[in-house]
C-alpha cells in the first residue's frame, strides 16, 4: 500500500505543473466527436476521485460487502461543464481530492484491505483491489492526456534487501511476530519469515512463493510432504493448507505474495 501512496503523492506533485504547459487550444480540443478533451478527461478524473474516496471510506463503515454502483461518466462531465472551466480550477480540485485519498489510505489498517467488495458485474473483490484499480484507472487517463509526459513510476525505498537488513527489521518489529513485510508493489508484497519451534500459519488468499534462506526440514503442501533445504523455491496456491514442519533452529525464508 505504501507504493500506491507514494505514487499518488508523486502524481499530485508533478502533474499540475505539466498541465500548465498546455495551451487553451490543446486542453479543449476534442480528438473526435463524442471523445473527451484533455480538460474533460481531467474533469472525469475528479469525478473518479470523488466516487472512489467515498467508496474507500464506505467500505470501512459497512458491516457487509460494499456493492459498487457505476456512475454516469459522460453525464457528469457534461453537467459539471468541465470543458468550459479554467484548467487551473479543475487541476486544484483533482489535486485536493487525491491528497485526501492519500490521507485515507495512510490511516487504513492493513487488515481492512481484505474487506469484501461486490463489483458491478456481481463478482467479488476486496478493498485492496479497488484501490489498485483506482490507481490503474488514473494512470490510464493521464497517459491519454500527456502521452510521453506522464511521470515514470519511482523505485520503492527498498528495492534491494539483504538478509541482514531484513533480520534487523524483523528484530525491531513491535508486535514480536515471526514475519515482517519489507516490500510492496501493487498486490505483490515480500516478507521475511522466521517461525520459532512451530509454524502456525493458515491458508492465504494470494498465491505465494517461498525461497528458503537457511535451515532445513519438511514442508507440508496440500496433503503432500517434502524435505526442503537452503535455496529451495516452494510454490503454494491461494487457499491451500501448508506449513513448515520439523525445521531446524536456523530456519528462515523469503515469502513473496502475488
């Protein structure tokens, strides 16, 4: 989630100055009948931010799944009159809405990411999916506005992690858990895991890959047991019962969820 927050903060900082480089003719020209101008695309991104800001908070208030209700995009662009508003006014609105979305995401407990969502077609999803989809939708339309000018994604703070660094972070974990998240990218995140005596984990809702750093023992995976050793890669599909058994005291492993 931190990568999404960082990316939104980057876009809020860097997109407004780029918008100022366009002439009034460039931002109001429609590429074809029925197509939005750059100014109208930006207005649509304001509508998207407003609706998703409300969804991100509503999902946390409800006792059951949040059902996503589509909004009438073309009608909102027309009724708000974005084509005839000053570009700076729309830009300020867009930046303010996304700044507030960042505030909501910063306060979002990690466990809330799994809150259930029902998409317009009736299929199930999670709040995390909704947040990731929002950023993808935002970047899609920014590419329509800027083509090659959209700021490139930035590297996360930790893009290379040594085992020693990971163990230092784990040792400082305030909750004393046997794992800690070290890297996030969209729906992919990486942990280091060092259980003590017993592996008490339960099935996860994402596929995962283990890369054993040290130690040996037996791995139980969907009813099958196999020995494991340092350097082994182990794949576990989502929802499958699995665990490390009879492992040595020096056992630790990377865990990659995706």
